[in-house]
């Protein structure tokens, strides 16, 4: 037993990270357009103004996906490209770009998966308070209606939000990402509540304006937890730790605060107690909106931490040994997270699961033979996908896997210093070169993972 026959083998990208064309065809500004122009915010002053120039080269990129054998492609729509002011009159040129992209994907036999929000908050809405303004629930809903109306005749799968843990936590709690604020704690909890209400409103509007049956989900992230040993006590410790609350300085970085309201209809009790002094008013009506039923659950999973049960009966995170393996971006290599993470998430939430992002940054370069050899990525993916296959064999309803990323791109505050792609991009010439891992992944797809240990 392994992956289901219709498993969605895919790759993922996001709009600002690849599109470029930052000032073209009527696109409005978003917070990253502004943030990247501020000195010292992004590595060596890099911006996404050109990125991978996907806006002009999408047909070439779709041809690469087809040749790679991708069954699915997850991409995000830039809210400010289709609604330059965030609301009001749509930008037909921006909508046309995504129209052409969707058509090209379908023509290539690739299923499009649309993400509504991968951090491109229109600057015009940011100036009106952005996620702090409760009106954003309706603004986001209207945007979702537009996307559904225009694309649901051909697109079946939609994700509302990508990684609220990051865009609230990194954008407004510690200030590492756009708009670079360190807001009062109370404000960040208000934003998070508005984000979740906006998700619920988007689910409603996606369905209301859908032109055929669709599947709707969202795509949070977090560090997974796995047991230090197979002892049932350690398994239980890892499960408890995964759904526990972080300290206030890093409070957004957890699973349960974001996913329990959506899938279980309530905030976790531990969080309500721990964060009580900073919480906004939470009504039954709010919770009904936030828990608007979804069909699929996406989770971006990159790494995890080992947990054992302490002698006091509480979970204890196990420290990593000296020389623990890391990727180029210094994230730990922990394949177990792609078994235990999906297992715990499926047990708790019971929804069909997609791994909406997983991958690694490596020190990739073009070798003397003109090729890009990335054995570390192949080894990484073989280990991680082997664990995901084990989860599927053990009954986790995992429907698809999206490799992050299709190609090297603008990696937010790291600029172009980190390469996550299966395809190497020369940012001076825009040449695309398949890495060894791309050929390897093509074979995994062809065999539906049968070649994975």
C-alpha cells in the first residue's frame, strides 16, 4: 500500500515570488512592493519586481511542468493584480493573465490549485487598517467572489489563506516580513481573529459564486512534532506538544489556534486561558463564520522536533545533537515530521489532507558540465516522501503533495539568497535549468511513489 492512484503530485509557487511585472498592466501596489524598497529590510536590497518574470514566461514554465509530469500546480493570485485597490473595480488585464495561465495548465493536463492569499495584501487596504480593520472580512469575501466567478468554471480546488502563522507572526509580531511592524499583542490577536473570519467569508463566497462543484480548504503551517521513541507515552507527548500553545513572544507559531476554530468550531481552551488578557471579543456568530465547513485541509510541513514524555507527565522537547543535519537555510532535516505530522492532523481534524508545501533550500550552482547537481535535495525528498508514503499506507487520507518550489524564486526577506526550486533560475538571464532533483521527481511521479523506500 502507498499513495492512492489519483494522488496529486505537484509543485507550488506564489505570485510575488515568481511573477515580476510589478508595475505592469494596471496592477496595484501591495505591502511587499513597498516593504522591499526600504533599506535593510531584504537581503542585499533584493525585490520581487522582476523575480522569475513568470508573468511573461508562464507558457515556458507550464511546458516545464508538463515535461516534469506534474499532475497539479498550486499557485496564488496576487490580490492587487486583479483588484488594484483591494476592492472595487477589477483589473481585466490582471484577470486575463490568470485566465491564460489556467487555460495553459489545463491544456497541459495539469490540475490548477488556486491560493487566494499568499501575503500580497493590497497597499490601499493596508492604509485602511488592513487586517486590523474588521471590514477586511467583507473585502476578502468580495475578492473571493470575483475569483470564484471568473475561474471556478475550470478550477476545482481553492485554498483561502497561506500560512497565517507567518503573515501575522512575521509581518506584525516580530517585524521580519512586510509590513515590518511589531504591533501590540492585542492588535495581533485582533488581526488573527479577523484573518479567520475573512477565511470563513471567503469559503462562503467561493461556494456562492462557484459555477460548478468546488473543493475549498486553507493552508496553514507550523513545526510538526514527532515522538523521540515508539513508546506510546512519547507518541502521546508528541501529539500533545503539536497542539499546544506557544509563549506570547512567538504566539502565532502553533497549529491549534488557527486550525481548531476552522475545523472544530472553537479556539483551544489552553489558548483562551493563556492569552486571555489580549483577546478581542469573540462571539458565537464569529465562530460560526470561522468554522464554515471546508472540504480539504492543506498543511505546509518543512521540519519537526522530537518530543518525549517527561517524568512529570508533561511533554519535553528533546534537544538536537551536535552536528544535526540542516538545509542551506539552516532548517533541521527531520523526515519523521512527514509521517507523524499528517497522522496527528488527520486524527484530530479528519479532513482529506494535502501537503501544500515541502522542500529544501540547497547551495545550488551550475557545475562545469552546465548542469545543476543537487544530491542533497534528492536524498531529502526521498526521506520525506518515504515517510509520507508510510502515513498514506497507515490510513491517513493524504490526497496530494506540492513540492516547494517549482523553481528558484524570491524568498521573501532572504531575497534570492536561498534556492528551493526543482528548476534552477539564473536571475540575470532568466534561463531555466532542470536540477537533478527535477528528473528524479519526474520518475517518482511516473511510478506514483512506488520507487520510494
